């Protein structure tokens, strides 16, 4: 069982995509995060849904939750306006690391070891050739668990 | 919109549950993690699927991935045996923090602020009374995003 066999399609957005479209995608598909691709289609980052929530909440409320009641309900209903005119790239933390990338030929154990080491819920599988990076798909922790359980007949 | 209205059912396991049963639950429902309850039914931790993967991978392979090919395919197919006889509690990191807990009366903004502050994909909603803690459900980041988008008509 190789990474290429484990890779499945996963919702991905470009770093230039509209932040509101990305938020809708997460919300509709109940995704804990999205894979973000750079302008060349290379895996650039993982955007967790909790980070999207962070973009919506006024900074002073995150720092001091006691101020939350100060924001009236009408304003609270309009939190998503914070996404208007923003791109996915604008929503990423400045220090967002690139997602871990496995080689298509990596074994299931190598993918599992990479996932365990970086504690990532998601590994991108990509061919990294001289002429560019070609994304094959992703391996989620739950999917890898599924395949490992199947392999061991559990 | 209050935390009690946002809370939904979520797959939870007891800290004493069989680890293999918990792994199957994650795999079958494609869950990025499970809510772990203590012996009194109180939220105790979140067990990410990536942590479950970590339990399966031999420690020396996590430390030195170059050793992965040393593990032959037959052994690799039996990784899930690492779960036999273990409980969910055995799979948690020793320093696993309790999950963030919102009060049922907290507003959506308070829940969002808590989620943003602790960068958690999941918030438990529970009544914390003197006679014990009563879990109402959880709010996932994707579900909260869904409700906030709906409230703002986006």
C-alpha cells in the first residue's frame, strides 16, 4: 500500500480564492479544514476552520472574552462581513507552514510516521519533479486509520 | 443564538473504552477526532485521529523515518495490533488538556472567541453544576461557520 493508493480527492482552494467562498465550502461540507494551493497548484498550507472563525471575531474579544457581550446581537450576526473582499491568503496566519507532503511511492508506514511526527490531520501526496509539483490528493488521518484497520483485518 | 442552540451530537467515547473500537469509530465516520469523556461523563479530552496513528507507528520509525523500510510489509499490515488490549485513555498523550467547554448560555460570539483563542476545532457545551457536569453536545468550527454564515445571510 503506497501513498499514491491512499490519496483521495479533498476540497482545495487557491490562495487567491475569495475567503467567503472558502468559508462556505467548509461550512457546507462540514470540513475541519481546507487544503490551500499556491498560484502554481502546489500545496501551500492547511487552513483550519477554527482559523476562519478567528478571522471573524474582533481581536479585542479574543483577547478579552468579557467584552463579547459588548458586541450587540445585530453586529454579531454580521461577523461574516469580516470576510468580504478578503482572499484565502489573507486568512492564513503569517507563519502558516506548508502542509506535510508525502511522495507517491512512500509506504503507508512512511505516511503514518510523517503524520505522527508533525501531528497533522492531513498529508498531501504530490510528485515533486523539477518541472513542478503535481498534487495527487491527500491522506486524512481517519482514512489512513481506515486502511490500516482493513489491512490488519481489524 | 446561544451555545445550547449550536450544540449538536458528536461521537464520544469513554476514557475506559477499547482503543480499537474508538479507532473503528473514527475510521468509519471519517472523524478527525473523538470527544473523550471521563468516568462521570464529563468532557476529558479530544483524541485526534492523528494521535491514534501515532500510537500505531513504532517509536523508532517516528524518530527516524529512514527506518520505515526496515519494517517489512507483513509487519506493517499488523500495525493496528498495537491497539489490542489498550484503552482510549492509554492512547491519549499524558499532557492532553481537557477540551474547551462553553456554558449553554454563552452567545455564538463567546463560543467563537473561545474557539479562536484555543485554536480548537471543537468546543464542548456543558452545564457545569455543583452536582456534576452535564454534556449537551459539541460545536465544531465548521458548524459554527455554517450558523454564522446563515445569520449574516452570506
